[in-house]
C-alpha cells in the first residue's frame, strides 16, 4: 500500500511538472550560414530577445514561449523543408521568417497550405503576402519602400537625374520597379539603369558608365556586401552623387566594409536608432550587450514579428483563424521597435518609414515618412 501511495505521488508530481513546463512554440528560420549569415544571426538574436522579454513578463497567458529555430541558408529548398519540419515535427502554433524574400516565399506556401500562420519579419517581395490569408508581414514591402525611396530622392533630396543599379533577385528587382515608376511620375529622369547579379563585388566598369551620365543621385539596391562595394568604388572613381540605399544596407557590416565611403550614404529602412521611445532604446541596449555591436533593422523586425505573434496568441489562443483575425485587428501597437504599428491592412503592418544617414560611422536619423500615400501600399 505504501509503495502504491508513493507511486501515485510520483505520477502526480510528474504530471504537475509536465503541466508547469508546457510551452507555446513559435517557429523561426533565418540564414545562419552562407552569404546572409550576418543578417540571419541578427534576426535570431532579435527574436530571442523578444522571447526573453515576453517570458520575463510572465509568458503568454502564464505559459513560457519556446523559440524553435533552424538555419535556412537563405535557400528556398531548405526553407521549404524547415517549414514542413516546424509544422509536422515541432507542431508550432505560428512561425516567423527571419530570412530573405526567396526563402520566405517558399516557406509561406507550405505554411498557408498547412493552415499555420506565418509572419515575415523583413522580406519585402509583394508575393509573400499574396500567398494567402494566414501570411503576414511586419517589415516594409517593396511597394512602400520603393515609393518612399522615390519621394525621398525627388522631393526631399531634389534629385532630377537618377542612375539605377539593381541587384537581380526578388529583393532588388521589386524595389527598383516601384522606385523607378514613382520617381518618373514625380518628374525625375532615369539616366542610367542596369542589373547586376547577387554576390557581385566588382562595379567599376558599371560605375564608369554611371559617371559619364553625371547623375545627381544613385539608387542602388543590394545587401551589405554589394552595397559596400558599390559605395567604395563610386567614391574611388570620384563620383560625388548622393547614394541612396535601402534596408539591405542596414547592417553594421556595411559600415565596417565601406569605411569612410559609407559617410553620407542615405537609406530607407525600418529602424530609427534615435527614437526616444522606451522600447526602442531598451531593445538597442540589450542587443548590443548580447551581440557586441549595434542592432540593425533585421534584428528589430524579427523582434517585432515575435511580439506580434505572441500578442495574437495571447488574445486568440492557438486556433489559426483566430490568430489571423487577432493580427488583422491590431490597432495602434506601440510596444514594438520598428513601429508604432498603426494597423494591419492587407496583412501588412502600416507604420512609419524611417530614413537614416551614415554620420561618423553610425546610422543616424534623417527623416520619417508618416504620410498615408507613402506608408500604405498603393494597392490597398
């Protein structure tokens, strides 16, 4: 009888322990290896900070959040396999992409077909959201970023003759498409336009052609590696035109690689480092403490995607349709770094568009767009 009683007590204890250790699983994937590894690690660190902040505040309705993450190497096939693993093996409630557009597009299809919500942290291609009603984005899409870049170039920087260098992938092509269309509508002339492959590092021949056209502004899409090569070689050739970039430049690696040539480069991005909002400065301090270098928009966007996911689960529980409704119903969400988020329209976060300039080796405030005609995607 005594052994039986002890056995019941042990079973009860195990049951209580299992209940106490139950977690809410959020899936996450980013490129931790390969050419995009710096961004992938930044995104993962941002996501982990969000999870730690949420758990320190009591988790989601008393249950701790568990981040289940994998490396997709920014490859579509790996992202697809990871999506299936997160759904079938890990049984996550929702997933967050901390990866680039090509990988995110591939994974989004898997999550939508399986009935599991997914949030893209920063991948910009329009087709990501078009995948289906369970796919969301917290970062800017290409329509907003390209349009904002054009307004910045023409109306604020006064550009009249613009050269366009486009990285030939989902990211670069979609951005330049909206930029060029809007810049021309605003009265600017595109005097030079050319594409280059992902991973290109030699731009002198292309830039020599640009120099002959004498533009007053260069719109050049690229990630931090391509961006650093473009600005360094442009200055080496004596090109004095303003160089306007995008969120792909938004990394400490860009400034490290470009050195003095980065000074004065202006970018359209998601993160205002000079914001006086408490959540922004708290995040920036925690990120630098953990990573040993300043945060970028990739990390901030991943942080925000986790915060949105946790909010929706807290409001709606674990039902996919209820989670989707909770995200769509968000209004005036301030506890995010790249926001505030005014609303979700068409499953896109509507929020300010930030502009940063490199000054004394760091990204600093230059301008903020809040005009509805700029921050709301044109198709909405």
